[in-house]
C-alpha cells in the first residue's frame, strides 16, 4: 500500500463483516493502531514474521 494507510485500514474495517478478519502486513508493529482498534470494538493479534514484517489479524469483538 502506498502512502498513508490509516484511512484505507479504517475504510476496510468499516466494510468488515462480523465473521470476517482483516489481515494487515506492515514493516513495523503498528502499536498506535491498537488503541484505535480497541475503541472501535476490534480485537487484534500481532505476530512478527520477519525482522521487518508484522502480520496483524483484526476482527470484530
């Protein structure tokens, strides 16, 4: 994803069904995102899959 991804992530979350999961791949752990997810009613699970790659699963509570 090019540019600032926050808006695209929020848009994808708005379209996420109650039984769906969004998988985000990022070059760093997106810690600032976790508080936003919590406030919006989403759970997340993050895993470092490479030195410069994080995989974050995001799902509605």
